């Protein structure tokens, strides 16, 4: 399997996941304080939205790469 085919499949899978889930979230540690035996930390939950056009675009580009590779 060559590199172009792998990139095409990754784009198709990423696009499908982007359409299915619409985004993802992660936690980010912003502050960490240690005062003697007391330990405090602040974490923020971040949300990343993936636009529908980006998911569809990734699927289309991946499909085009597979078609071009097949004909070439």
C-alpha cells in the first residue's frame, strides 16, 4: 500500500468521524498551586467543533485521491 492510498483512507475516515461526532472536547490544565500539604489545580474543558463542510471536504478529497490513484 503506497503513501497516497494511506493518506486518502485517513482523510475519508477522519471526514466520516468529523461528520458523525461533530467535534471533540479535551481538558487543559491552566494553573497548579502547591502550598504546603494543600494542592490545587484548575482545569478547563475545551470544545473543538468540526464544521460539516470540513468533514465532507475530507471525504471528497480522499475519494478523489483514490480515484486518481486507481486510474494512474
